[in-house]
């Protein structure tokens, strides 16, 4: 069973690295499933214009050549068009008992319980950008609050692992936190594929024998600036706490 899994494209957001996404998708062999693990859109009812519209068309085209699964996240929850190529819309998916695939917002006990705070935080960030601060996605800005961010991603990670353990899965992959990582905790592997709204960009490559979190980087020896794959940056680590 072979698959490419990625999450949190946030299509429709100005921060989505659509060219890199197109480059990757067009180079995946047809024997691989393409699994889009949530927050593919920034908003389920937003109008999508060119060039992101081209990406939506590409996803539909791809679904006629290979199996394409779209797992809903918190941002694209509610976006289920009547006909969208042969894309399979799901809330959870799995590759046998090897890997549980879920966006991760259902494991998050922090953000949904603090929606008022999150709204004010996002509003203040937008205001900062309008006043001249570096334009970055709000999740990237939130990473400056290290302790807050750590609590958030550990909460998702621990709940994801507990869910995988209870249901007999060896590993679980999520998005949602926008923080790429590859960890073993209490004997279960947890992988997060990060987000396509900030560099570097990641995806999970699943082959018959292994699962590797891959980073997309620029080729050092290629003057054209073409993107190429480099090894996994976030190496597999055993979580000690
Ligand atoms: Mn997201």
C-alpha cells in the first residue's frame, strides 16, 4: 500500500504555497494514493479564484487517475460538493492497521474551548500585518508563544496516540497543529505533516515497507531554483515525557 499524505493547504489563503503543491502532485506515480488530511480549504464557503482554483481542478483530475481521499478538517468542514471528480470525502481514514489518518481537530481540547481568545488573537495578528508586520499565517505567529503552542500540540499528539492505541493502530498521522513532527510515544508512532502555509513544506511518504516524513527543499546545486526532495528533517525521536 503506497500513499502520499499531506495536510493544511489552506487553499484560498494568501499563504498557501500552491506552485510547490502542483509540482509535488504532478510527480507522484499513479500507484500512490493521494490523501489530503484536512484544512484543504481555508474556509468551506469561500470563493476560490485563480491560481488556487487551478489547484482544485488539479485535485479533481488526479482523482480520475488514482485514489484521492479528502479528510475534512476544522477549516473545510462542510465543503462537500455534489460532484468533485472521484474524490472520496471522509472524516477519518486508515491504511490497514498500519496507519490511522485523521486531521486532529477532534483531539484538540484547547482551541475549541477558547474560541473567543482565538478570535481576538487572530484579529490582533491581522491588525499587526496591516500595520506593517511581516505577513505570515496566524499559526506561524502563534509559534512565538512557545509554551502555549507546546501545550496545544502535545494535547493533540497525546489524544491521537490514545485513539490509535485503543483502536489497534501502530501509527497515527495528523495535521491541524501546523507543526511537523515524527515521534514515538508509549510505543505508538505519531506523525504530523505540518502545513503548506509556511516553509519548509512536508508530506508523509508511505511505501510497502516504511513511512517517511519528507521535506521539500530547494536543490543546493540547481541554479534554476527548482524544488527537489531532501531527507526527512524531523527525524524519528522517542518522546521522553
Ligand atoms: Mn490548519
